[in-house]
């Protein structure tokens, strides 16, 4: 019997489990209730768990084939829920506004259906913390969570796709993420005597304006680059030219080369613009997640098993400039990050991810669970 049939027997269980997680969203790595509930469900199913770098790992044995890894992120967001649902968040100022409660539920549902079944290779499920903050994937991978698996997969709910549609494509699907900070140093003075000062505010404003050319004039169209300045601070009084001005921003790119070029361009533009005004610039970067780059073989497996799950279509999504630390699984293994439609068909004003009004159509849960089961049942193809 196909898993699209088997999953019907746990439809009520999936909804109840999802709602329980939704009521108790927790942030970052502080996930005591979330982890306790996962442990309780795993014990009920009869699947052992082990702690790993702040997360939890479940393991089901299989045959001699290459195993697969399923990633389910656990953390929520510092958002005050405004859905009005009976199962709304019970923790003030915190909400599962990105669907991680659904990801955990579907992973547990897959374990429930797969327990005791013969698999071609072992199945590892990584319940990961801190996707929304500093990243929990890399510490888990470094600690051996992925084992000797042959492929890795992650499903992420997508309120821009109807239930029944899966988005999957080869290549870059999510961007890398870096932040930058620029401090322009000049010479302070009286606002009435600007000729005696070196105004860092003017230099910083020119630099912010000049940075708008980084994408259009220094990046290839295929790089997929976004440079945004979101913070600007200078001075404390209207009649005083300050000593320095600071602005901060982000860089998002879809290619490794584009990431390097964009950072070089930001540094060059900031320094040259400051120098042209008689000031100086100190530029610093903080690297975050790399781009999520799907492997064609893993995407093909998703496309193949989707047909057995009642998926209406698998569509190639437009690359997004958002980010996810599943990227580290993509660097370690052939991987596929796929979007699972969670919008009620016909709905025209569905709230997006990270919105206080985000809600999903729970009929996506059986479909996603069946898809995860079929991936495990298929196993990673041999080279």
C-alpha cells in the first residue's frame, strides 16, 4: 500500500500533533517544551532519540543501501500571533510563523508510519534548533548527525503555493546571507562652519547612494544579488557635525562567485566614496548562511516519488533571496530543499511566512508526510 493511502489513518493525529506544537512556540536553542514533546511522541512510536548539538536525532535502520537524512527545524519567531485560531500561541510574543511546527509534525508522522518497515537504507531525522537565528544545522552536521547518508531532504511549507503543489528545482533556490557595517570617519565641528570639518554624514549618504549601483553595475545578472542598507546612525544634535556616521545592511546572493564580487564591491564603493569626501571608511562583514543549492539527482527523486503521493504538480520555483541553513546539508550531501504548498486552494490573500497572520491549510500535513515516507522508502540512488 502506498503511503498516500496509509497516511489517511493518521490524519487526525497529524492535526492534533501540529496544533500542540503550534501552541507552544519556542525560540533559538531554548526549546524545552518542543524537545520534550518530540521525545514523548518518539517514545510513543518506539523510536529512539539522541541529543546532538542542541538538537535531536532519530534513526531507523535499513538495508545496505545509502540512507537519507530528513531535516525538520524546530524553532519559532519573536512574533505576536494574530490569527485568532483556537490553537494560537500560548506564549506571549512568540509564534510559529514560519511553519516549523508543521515540519516537526510531518517528520514525526513519517517516523510513525515507517517504524518497523523494511527500508532500502537507514533513515536519519534531524530535529534542528536555531534555523531562524545563528544556525543549528552546521553544529549538528559537524557532530555527525548526518552519519553516512547518501542524500538529505527538507520540506518547507509555502503559503504562495496551493495544497497539492510542490516546488522543487535544481541549482540555487535560496540565497546566501551576509551582513555588513560601514563606519565613515571624518572631522567633527560646528554645524555653522562645515568648511572647517570633514562631514561624515554627507560622505555616508553618498556611499549609501553609490551602493545602489553594486547590483546594476558590478554584478552579473545571473548572480542574483540584493544589497540593502537598513540602518543609518549619525550624530546627536542638529547643529553639530559628528566625528563619524555608521550604516548597516545585508547582502544576499545566489552564487558563490557573486557573493565574493558583491562583498568586494561594497567595500570598494564605501572606501572610495569616503576618500573622495576627505573621510575614511572601515568596512566589516559577518558571514551567515551560504546559498541553498539543490542537487539534480535529489530533485529528480522528489519529482519521482511525488507522483505516488497525490501531488498535483512539481513546479520549479523562482529562486528566493531568503535564506536557510539547510545550505550546510547541501554542502555535505546531494540534497533537495523543496517547498510544500500550504495555501487553501482559491485563497487570494494568504499571509506570508513570518507574518503574525500566517496560517496553513492542515491538509498539507498528510501530503508532506507521505512525501517524506516515499523518499525514505525509495532511498538514495546508488552512484
